[in-house]
C-alpha cells in the first residue's frame, strides 16, 4: 500500500491510499489541480483516483468537492449526515449515482478493500475517521478529534500505518493570540487533539505490528513540529516505529508492506 499525505493542516487536508491499481482519497481540502499535481509529483498516477471518502464537512476537508463533482467521475463515500452537511455547506448536490453510503461502525467493501469509518468526537454533523485494510495491510487516518475515546483506540489496534492528529501544544494555544472563543473550541472535547492527547492515544494503540506513524493536522500557529515529534518519540522510544510529519505545503509519501504492482 502506498500512502501519501498530499496536504495536512487547517488550510486543507487530503490523504491518498493506493494499492498499485487504484487510489482512494480521504478528504479533499486542497484544489483538484493541487491534488493532481502533488500525486504526479510523487510519481503516482492522478488517473488512478477512483473515489473520495469524506471524514466531515469542514471546509479544510471538502473545499474541492464542488469541482471534483463537476470535473471527475469519482465516487463519493460519505455517511448520510456528512453528505447532507457537505451539500449544505458547499451549496451543491452529490448525485445518488455518485454516492456510496457509509455508516459509522460498519465496514464497506470497496473494490476488495475493507473501508471502515468510525465515529470520533468533533464538532461536525457525523464526523468519522477511517481504518482501511487491503491485502495484509491495515492503516488508519485519524484527525479532527477533541479527545481520544475508547472507541477510537479500539479501532486502531494492529495497524501497520497510523496517521494521527497532533494539532496543538496546549500551552502554545493558551498563550497564543487566537481569540478566546476559538481557543475554547479547539481545546473542547469536540475540538482538536493536543500533542499530549495524541501521545496518550498512541501509547494505547502501539503494537509490535505498527511500523509507521504520521503526525498530521499540525497547527502552524499553536504547535511546533519538534514539540509534536518529541511527544510521539517519548511513546515510541525502544520500538521500531518510523515517525513522520505531514505538512501543509509539501506532500509526504510512504510505502507499507503490501503493494499490488501493475504488470
Ligand atoms: Zn480539519
Ligand atoms: Zn474539522
């Protein structure tokens, strides 16, 4: 499985999973042009993208949806509530024939991939994270959650690759110059995951199988990459896990064990 963080952060999020034959995107918060350019820049085929799975309707996750509906034939995977909220937020309609209905907690087969959306605490209509399994590879993309729940930890057991939010350092956020209501929102139980909460969750899901961890959705104002990295390294010390950081402007690409190479 190839994984790429095409962009990650409050200005736009897009993750790509690719088994050598087809690509599934998770979220599209950067432009379609950027999505294609960044895939090509990584040596991946932009035409291999066949579907887009949505986590929730915030604009940093669905900003390109209207253009994607017009200019591509990708299937849109989303829960009923997220579909409705995305349509309302963007003033668009996702046609029924393009929509693959998801339900949090229920796995869906997508071309032989097992796609499992699961609920997380965030201030959106029906926010989910994804666990995706293909061949013998399991990975998960988990961002935009206010605190680590037991349900989330349950879904992150026995992964090969984990993409996990490390949004802010609590002290940097508290002392920073965000307006009080925004600080309160980010710090709330349905806001974003702090470095400390990320580390707490990581400790619960770290297994001998886990090989790669990507820290994602880092705030450019309220976090420093070194702080996020130190918090994760503390947990991963003594393990063989490779730690990476996803960025807003630069894509990050990784390969895990299983890739079907096209003949
Ligand atoms: Zn977000
Ligand atoms: Zn969000």
